[in-house]
C-alpha cells in the first residue's frame, strides 16, 4: 500500500505535511532553461541523468527543452522511464545477469534502450538477450577516464571491445561512455580542469583510434553538473549527462568558481520541508526530519534562509539545529526548509514530490504533486 501524498494541488504551503520533498518550481524551471540554452549554444546534446530525480515527470520537462533522452543506472529505472513516456534511454552502467538483460532487451520493443559494457563476456551475453527478443541493442564501450570505477582503459582495450560489438549479431556499436564522476566534486576550478583535461585527452585518442578502424562514435557521452562546461567546449564529447543541475544540493554548492565564490550557476530547487517538533533550549531546535528523510553521505542538510543556523546532528527521525545566533528563532510547530547534502539518495527516501510555485513568498501554493516513480529501482 502506497503512502498518501503530503499535500494536495492548490493547497497553501502551510498545509504541506512534514517531512516532505518540496520543489521550488520557479528555480527548477530556470535551471532547466539555463542548461538547455548553454548546451544549444555549445552545439552538443543533453542526455540528463535520471538516477538523480527518478521521475518521468521531470524527464519529460527536460525533453520538452531539447534533451535527446535520459540516462539511467539500472534497468528497473529504465523500465519506469519508458513506461512514463521516455523513448530514448541510455543505461550508462554495466548490466550483469540474465534476468536484467532479458528485461533490457524486452524494453527495446518500446523504446531505444542502450547499454554500456567494459568486458568481452558482455558482448555474447547482451547479444544472446537481444536475439531472444528479436531486437538490436545499441551498445557503448565504457572507458575509465579517471574515476577508477567501471570501464576499460582508453585506447587499444576500448578498440577491441568496440570491434567485438560491431561483429556481434543483434548489437550495434553506439560509441563511448566516458564519465569522470569523481571530478564533479573537486572543489577548485583548477582541480576540476586538470581532471577533465585528462579525460578529454584519453577520450579523444580513443575516438580517433576507433575512427581509424572504421568505427565511428555516434555518442561520446559524459560530463556532470560540476564540469559540463569543460566537456561541452572540448570538441570531443557530444552528449552531456548532467543530473543534479535540475535541483542542486548543498554539496555542489561547496564547489568553488574562479573567484573563490561558491558554485552558483544553478539554484537550489529541492528542499525537505520539516517542522520544529521540540525546542529543548534557546540554543537548539529539533525538527522531524532525520536520516529517513535526508541522506547524509555528503554531509548534513543546510537550513535555508536562517542566518547563523547550523544542523549539528541527525538520528532516524530527528534533526538538531543550532540556533544560538539566529535572530528570529523558530518556535515549536514552525516549518523550516532544509537543503539536502546530496539530492540523489535523499529523493530515493521519499514517495512524492510536492511542486510549489512562488515557494519563498507568502503566496506559495502547491501546483503539482507527482510520485518519485523509480524510488527503490535498484535492480
């Protein structure tokens, strides 16, 4: 039995139950518009990552603005996206196991659902699944451009895999997956540029080697919210896979730009609305959002528009905010907004989005309520 949503369309913000996952629709739309315009100016394509938002509703808003499709990390996420009307999906990850591959192949009757590989055994496995369904699966080679995660090394190893794909029945060679995930949160622009320069060099060399062997890359994908401008200007990458830009989180805001200021290209559009459930002292407020409402892998959430406040601890159902230096201290029953440290796993804790128009004004009202449709899609 699913949970009822914490709000109804048309309700004032004051009637949104807590803790709730709230989207500032105005900031969200500005974020989408900004990246769409930036990508168009750069002459590349956008394939945003749906692992962040887990929502066909969000994906379709991105596609309306020119995105060619979405990325997913799991086949079950792809199933949700396709069922929600997304017709072009890249599973930008390795898929291992007969059940998963059978589902991947079956999805290709309804949409284009691509996949990545980094091992020769995957060629026969995916080809067999495609053969069983009578489909052709577009397959990319993932190269390790510095993240130290999945992927073969650029160069000869990538060429060997690409040739195997091109020679396999029911597969087509689709290009390269070259995402440098760990570069996204390097704090200084110099650190990020150094990391991405290395990624660009290895990717460019591999693209050339493949072309010299009559294998052209329709997709050269990668980039994230922290580095997308570098990949967009590279002349090598032609698809950007940014995800967090749509909502932003506290950890991305810790990145710095050239003048040393916080990274503010995009606005915070995602919040957890919590209520003060206890005021044990003049120095602290306890809210009803803990680990089960906010992921803390990238640090504790940050109180919004509460100068001097600092979240100092969380347990399963409680969050403690130090309000010692806050001038207008929140009282028991007051609501506060928290910026998640990491949006992706925070979203996966919630059943519903509550989209609010004019969030930070007295006229704030609920305009949309939609499900986190791919919540728990882990397989």
